[in-house]
């Protein structure tokens, strides 16, 4: 999870997101690739729990939530407040 500190997105919470690439044959592959690219988490460390129903946002963006579990505690994310 990322927290945006820029003026326009100040204090909004953001999860890794992106679009399917040509080699992404299914939603889970897209989600794992994106989490690796955006926060550096190795996809092999994530145990995918479920894929929720897709939905469309107010901005007309299709979202497919993929829920995963990170069992290895040494890879947990630590949150820090950003300085202005």
C-alpha cells in the first residue's frame, strides 16, 4: 500500500495498480507482476487467497481486486510518515 503525499492526492491510500501486459494471461498474473514492479515484493512470496468481483470506478476504470497473503513476517511493510 502506498500513501500519496502530493498536494492533489494528499493522504490518499493507494494500492499497487496497473494494466495487463500482453504476456499476462489472467488477472492474478497481472496483480503479482504489478506488486513486484511497484513495491518490489517478489510474487513468489504472495499466496493468492481470492479474486473478488470486478467493478468499474466513477472514472470508468475496470478494477479486479486480487487478495493475497504474505506469510513471511520479514517482508512486512513498515509505514512511515513523509515529511512535507
